C-alpha cells in the first residue's frame, strides 16, 4: 500500500506531499491543478522513461519518493531479501532523481539501484490505469495467472510449468547424449586401434623401471659378478676376511674382560658386527652366483623397453599415463555400447513426463475454459452500469503448437466497447477512461485474486455522469475493500464515497511570482465545500452545500462500513 508520496520540482509541482490511506482515496481539484501530474510522477518513480523536460523551471533536478507498506506483498519482500535490501522491514522507500543535466539516479531503501529494479518492484506494488505501460492486466502472462486464480487452478498451472521444465531438461539431456555418441562413433575405429595397441602390450605398472634395472645388470654382468665376488671374499670367505679378523679381536677382548668386566658392551658390539658382516658377505656371494651373461635375455629386455618407450612417447609421458589412457579408451567404448540403454531409459522418461504434462495441461485448459466463460459473463454484465452499454468482454484461449510453461494455450483478455466492432486486446482501447472502467470491472470481480495492493485510476470518470457516476463510485468503493484505490476524479459522486479525500491546488505565489502546487487532506467543512464545487453549483451557497452534505451522508453510510474494515497507514517518509 502507498503510505506517502513526495514530489519536488517536477513540472509545475515545486513541493507536494500526498498521504495515502487504506480503501478508496479520491484526488480532486480544478482542471489544470496538477492531479494527473501526480500520477505521471508516480509512474516515473516506478520506472517509466523520464526526460530532462520534467524538471521544474529554475531547478536542477526533480525528486520523487514514496513509502510503501509491504507487509503483505510477498513478491517484493522476496526480491528485497534476495538482493539484501530488506533492511526497511515492512516499509519500502523508493526514490528517483531526474537531472536536467547529467545522470539520473535511483534508490531502494537508501541503496543505489537501477531504474529496471524500480520497474520490477513497481509491477508488484501499483497498477496505474490510464497509463498503459504500468497495467499488469494488459500483460497476457498476468492475465493467465489471474484466470488460473479465479479457476482455482494455480497449483495445476505450477505443475504444468514444473513438468514442462522437467521435460525440457530430459530432452536436452537426450540431445547431449546423442551428440556424445555421434562423436564417439565417429572415432570408434581409431579408439579401438589405440586401445588394441595398449592392451596388446600387456603393460604392468612400474614395469619400465624394473626392466631398465634388469638391462643394466645384464649389460654389466661380468663386472658386477667380479666386484660382488671380491667383496664376498673380503667380508666372509677369504683367509683374511673381515669376519675372521673380528673373531680374532673377540678372542683378545675375552682375555681383557676377564680382568675388567666393564668392556662387556664392546664385546656385544663386536658380535653384532660379526653377524652383519657375515650376512652381507653371504648375500654378495649369492648375488655374484646369480649373475650370468645372457645376451638373448638382454635383447628381449631392450626390445620390451623400446616398445614401452614408443607407447610412452605416444600416450605418455609416463607409463602410468599410458595405462590411464587405456582405461579411458576402454570406458569410451563401453559408453558407446551402453549408450543405447541410456537412450532407451531417457526415451521412457520423456514419454512418461510428456503424458503427465499433457494430462495436467488438458485439465488446466478445461478449468481455464470454464473460468473464462464465467469471467466473460460477469464482466460484460457490469459494463452497462459503468457506462459501457453494448460493450462485451471475452477471454481468448488460443491453442499453442505445443504445451509450454504457461499451458496449452495463450490467454488474452479482449473487449469490444462499440457494437459491431470485433473484440480487441485491452491495450488497444483508445480511451483512457474506457480502459480504466474495463479495468475497474475486472478488479471488482477478480478481487483478492489480484495481488497488486495499490490501484490508481486516472480518467475513469471521463464522459460519465448521473447514475453511471454513482455506479462507478460504488465499484471503486467496493474495490477498495481488497485494494488501496487512488482515483483522480472530477465527479462528486465518486469523491463522496472516498474514505480519504485529497485536493490538489495550484496557486501563484506573490513572493516569488512562481506557481506552487499543494495537496491537502479534506474533512469537515473543507470537504463539503469541495463536493459542492464538484457538483457544479456555487460552493458558498446554502443549497449547494446542503446538496453536498446530503451526498456525503448517503455515501457515508457505505464509507463508514468500509472504513471499519481498514487499518490506518503505519508509517510515513518522515
């Protein structure tokens, strides 16, 4: 709900503050006082294009700001939370600055923002009727949502959208799998050749390092045997071997220990050394015995190493890379062979999802068709009392080539306001007053199904009077039970039904010689005077004032009933 609107240095408005209230708010004033400028300024705040020409003469920039109560406006609260701009709690403050020169700026809750964000938030906050660009009901997607709400098919519409998304993902997955298979099949022969080359080699992890060591032993077998045999003799087998000399030292040490037992630890060390030398000597002896010069085995090892080298150069650089390439190529061949099963499983899921989607879409179409006929009858029945005699309202359900997220048909609201003319989309209705009354009829019926909290009607009383004016006022008042309504009006029949009445005045200042525009809340005698003026008589005459009081009394009974159901605005821009 709009709590407060401030406009500064916009067109002829120097500084205007307008307080909003629940229910029906009437905005009246003399022709040319600036009432429509208030609507234009609000439209600008909510993302409409703004040229430097809107800046008041003598000012450098125009400033428009508004406070909204968003306690029950979940789309706006969710968006603010998503962007980290929800510090204002239940109050949202939007501000836009239009510069005569330089860059225009915008803010959301004191954080810099884009005009696009203002426009996105504005779609959920205010419907401006009389300014096509801001009317949510002119958008077919919004029309479909409202029709679904009226049909109590919102859940089914959500299911259709979810199934459509699921089906799209499955089809995309199938296409990706088919492309992958085509890619692999185009390379299948080459993959098999490479895999065969690796598998035929029967490689073992670490085999190249072991073969290189074996090749070295084979190439130097004589030298290794000679050196190992010599070491064997020196450590263990020779007459002067290390082990023999250790035993001699142990014998001499035994005589010493008999006289001084403190050297027992030295004896243990010598015993350990003897066993270590003996074990090393025997090992070297066995090693020397195992070595033999085998040219044939050396040739085999070299041939094997050469084969491994060629594979590493092709698939390496290391042997583990060659083995990993083999595993990868084998997996690709398995992928080709098992892909048909995956495709088959996907096809089954696609068929099942398509069948579910078609059932849900058909049920949604049926619910929409019933709700559309009901809405057509009810809206068309309201047209005569709103001064649209002979007008008809219809809902076009145009079948789509295939079911989409929005269902199996395109929903569009149409109207024919002149007998003999075919129905046309609401956005093509030329008269702002006629369009506003069509919208009023829709809002009256859709009621709580339409979640936009604030409705602004400009030019709604264009070309109407008498009983039709009373009917329009009654409808606006009734709509005010579910929405905050701001009606710019010249008709006393409408203004008298408002629970909150404001007057816009434009005065020439004697101080600076400039025009100043102000908005005042009317009550008591001031409201009687304004209603008398709107009735067309002399607002100072007793007869005109009594007529105004009577109109307010008649309307007041219904207004009082409506006011009891409404809450006062909890916040302001202060």
